[in-house]
């Protein structure tokens, strides 16, 4: 059997699954199979060398907003959802700290098979030595205090990437509700605290992820940040006009910053009809990749699956199926060098440029 193409994933929610499913300090992740999309054996089978592993504070279980279809209304042309409420920052911090504890247990129990990545050198070492790279990422910065007084401590504990918001407001900005068809230009821009957070991330060398951020917030980051602009998991609005997807102007801004767009796998953010219940062919996912590559160049496109956080296409039902996507790219005419860039080299470049500290 040939060795699969190495792939670095810009976004998954697997850490939360490991924590909430009480997987014995990550033993189930290390040995498989988990009930989710990623465990170490399937990652190796599919070529997944690592990625941005998110900590996302969901609505508390006793909240009506914890229901998967909360506020969803199917319309004649698509769907709308009610904007979720901000989560309590103290709750977000407790959950985040608990998940970080679980992550460190996973690293200890992995006997060198997985590592919390803190530098570009770690990424390269792990690729060369078959160690799975976990980049600690916050999806929704709700655990960060508005005065940023705990940001340095999280950095010291391994934090290297922050999604400013999820699809709800917080102290730093506002995310977009899930709607189709609609513009991402919904709600206000960054707060003063949000602008200060962007500057602090630049200072520390923490990647700023604009996935889920509304358009006004996107342009605020573009104006303030001196790092490459990154959207870890999204799609192309011109193909699938969802609020979660990027307009041509946003795509152009990412390219001009030497940044990166990770195309997500969720059918509802890829299908031209936005149908959240239907499957999607991998050729449509490649349409999104090709659109960005043709518009701003092959150096600015990558993958951001949303494994363990969204419905997956049948042909990418878990990490072991990732070679199916590589084969689809090959069928579309992509050769080894552009495939390597899409699969992992572009993520490595942007992380190297961003992680200037430490």
C-alpha cells in the first residue's frame, strides 16, 4: 500500500469530543475507533498528520440553544437560524481549562505519538518522525478575559490559534448566524476589546482565525492585523451564498495579505443550493478549492474539514477517507506540487510566518 499524501487540517472539533465522551485521557483517540470522525489510527490511514484542534464552548446542556436545530427555519429558498446568545465567560473558561487538561493527558498518554505543537520546528520534526501534531485553537475567544489578562497564560499553555468568534456575539465581536442565501454582512464590527485582542495576538504570534466572523469584523481585522489573514474553514460565497462563506472581496483581501483560506467539508456550506440535509460530491468541494486558487493563487488555498463539528460528505465520512479528496484533485488535473501545497505546505507556510515569537 502506498503512503498517503500528508494532510494538515485547518479545523476540527475532536478535542471537545474526546473531553465530553470521557475517553480515558484520550485512550480511545490513540487506539480507535472513536464514534467521531478522527482517531489516531484513522488519521494515519488517511494521511492526516495533524491540524488545528479547536476548543469550542457549546451552549450549556440545560439551555434550549444546545439543541442542534435551535432556531432553524426552512424557507422557500434555503434556511435561516436565530443568532445564538453569547455564552457566560466564566463557564467558557472552566470548560476550556478542563479540555486543555484533557489535551495534556492525551499528550502524556500518547507515548510520543502526539504532540501539542508550539513552534514551526515542532511541525517539521513531527512530519519527519510520524508524530501527530495538535495545534491548540480556541473557536470563540469567550474564555479570554476582555482585559486580555489571561491571554499570556493560555499562550504559555500551548495556545497558538484563536477564532475570534463562533456564530454568536462575545466581548470581542459578532459571528454570523447560519443563513442561506444571505450576505455575511450581518451585525457590528469588532469591539475595542476585539481590536486589542488582534494586536495582542500579533505581538505574541498567535494565528487569528476569521471563520464565523461577520463581514464588518473581517474588515476590522484586515485593517489592524499585520499577520497573514486566515479563514480556517469556510467556502466560496459565489458558489454557495451562505453567510459562512467568503465574498470575492474577502477572498482577494486574504490573497493580498499572503494569507490562507481553508475549504470546509460541510455540504451545507458547499452545495450551490445550500441544502443542509443532502450529501455533496467531492467535485463540488474541489470547485471551491479551484475558485480560490484561480482567483488568488494556489499558495492561498488549503483544507479545513470541520471534522467532529459538522455533517461530512459520504465520501469523506472520516479521516481515513481523505485520500478520496486527493484522488479527486488528481482527476481535476492537479499535480504533486499543487496538491502538496493544498494538503499541508500552505498551512505550514502561514503558521511559520505567524508564529514569530516563542
